[in-house]
C-alpha cells in the first residue's frame, strides 16, 4: 500500500462499529465482565485490550494502531501530551546509576526532565553535539542505557546522523530514542534507521488543528516491555475525545504535510534572498549544513524551520513581530495556522555554544496561501527597517 492510502486506512475498522467510518468515542473507566473465569483471565489478555479505561478504550487503541502502522514499529502507546510521552520513554530506561546521552538540541522540557527529576534519582546525563555522528563512541560508558536524539533539533534544526548514532549506541548496549515530531510519522521512518523508541508530540502535526494535547511512543520488540511497563505503572492515559481528534487528524496528514512542505520551501527561499536575513536554517534547502543527511534519510520536510536575522535592535524586532496580520506568536506548532517568533537556543545549550550575532527566529508555515504569508513578512521587514533607519538617523 502506498503511504497516502495507509494514512486513510490505518487503524480503522468500520466493521467493528456498525459501519461507521471513524471509530466511535468510548468513554469508560469500568469495563464489566460476566463470569469469574473472565475476571481471572483479564491479566492474561494480550495488549491492547479493553479491560480498564486507563489502559485505553477502542478509541485510543485505534489511534495507537494507526500511529504504529505509519511509524513502522511493533507497538504504540498514547499519552496526555508530548512531554508525557518523552518522560515515559526516558523513565522506561532510567535506573539508579544509569547514564544517558542526550542531544544538545533537544526540546527544552526534555532537558529539564534530565536535569531535575532524573538527576535527583541518580541518572547522569551527558549532552552531546547533535552533529557528533559516530563520534558518539567516545562518550559511551558501560552504564549508558539510552541515547536520546531529536532530528532536526528543536529551534536549531541540526540533522543528526541517526544510523551512525544507532550503530554506536547498540554496540554499547544502549537503546536509541528519537523525538520524531518534526518529521511526523510520514517523513522519517525511525525503525528503518536503527531507532528503538520513537516519540511524537501528536499535539503538533498529527492533531494538526491546535486544539488537543497528546503524545505517542512507538517501540520495536526490544524496547516494548520496558516502555509498556513504565507507561502502565506511571498511570498515563489519553482522553478519548483527544484520541478521536488525533485519529481524525491523521486522515489529512499526508495532504497537509505536502502543503506545509511546499509553502515552507517557498517562504524559506524568499527569506534567504532578503538582506534582513543572515541565514535560513532549513534542511531541505541545498547548502544547509543538514541537507546531505536530510536528503539521505528523510522523505520530506515539514513547515517548521528557523532563520537568523541580521543584527537589529529589540525595538526593530518588536515592530516586526507586533504588527503581523497573519503570523501569530505562541507555543507549539503543527496546526493549520502560521507562526513566527524569536527563540533563545543560546540559553539552553551546554555541549556546544549557539553563537549568533542577531535574533534567532522560528517560523511555522501553515496552510494559508504562501504569497499572503510572504506579503505579511514583507510588511514586517518594512516596519523593522523603518525603526532601524530612524535609530541610525538619531545616532
Ligand atoms: C512540542 C514538543 C514536545 C512536547 O509536546 P507537548 O504535546 O507540547 O507536551 C516534544 N518534543 C518536541 C520536538 C516538540 O516540539
């Protein structure tokens, strides 16, 4: 089956639900059984099974099945947020005295988990240069249990050599975890590149409409038991309404992503030619430092990327972003709407420095017409230039 067909079919079983195209929303905590035999056999039922609301109803199971099929793993679990998914995945491999290797460009709350709770519980984290590749071997220790990657990285979009990193990690007996949110399950196939545990903030492209919080962890057989047990023990579960919204989001994921990709590239190329922009950070642009790896390993690019402004004052930046008519500022991304705001990667990195002269920006190109977005950016730069001209005139 081709990918577009899979996106439409995955996890759907109308025959189980009176022919309804979408899985119905089951609201349930208690699930009744009729006999003592059934009661005594509950714990022996294979996963996923409908035994108690916390372990998922057919609504969550349909969503998990769809994500598992698209990412290509052996099982998938769902969570009330992407951050919850990250924590369950890392806790699954945490133990007193264990060592984790984490990419310096990971999502900031992932870092916080490592630097606070995990540290307190006796797990040591070493951050590594996201471009390290097989050089990771030098950082491996006998107690290294997990290597946490995110490619491209949050805010800075470095592409990691996941096959090289996986080879080193596996040789040392560590599991490879990947936050695969940027690519979604469609544009990077984690299990074909050596990943053991793939994490999605499904709040982003899978949900796709900025109205639900959820996360997933998809695993291969070797990581299944650890992640399943941690998930069940921690008591994570996803609300059935949000699971419903997310499975509905999946049906349009392929067409939405193609639009995000095409419009994103159009806007990225336009930005790259602007004097107000020092550099566009988009791995699908030839010449980007991550382009060669992106081209080798990825099947597409999403609509999220970065750019560096030529140094300008805070007042000029404010004039630029305060007057947007289409772009918004706010946490998250992956919805149909466009976002553009300054970010601060220099504040969180420890293994490598993020040294840039101007402001670092993150842009999410939504489903609007790209020409309208470019016009909005054009007006934004005019406002920025106006402030800079007056400032220089006054000086
Ligand atoms: C947003 C995000 C998360 C966290 O997801 P939430 O659903 O907001 O908790 C994790 N990783 C990445 C890369 C993200 O962008």
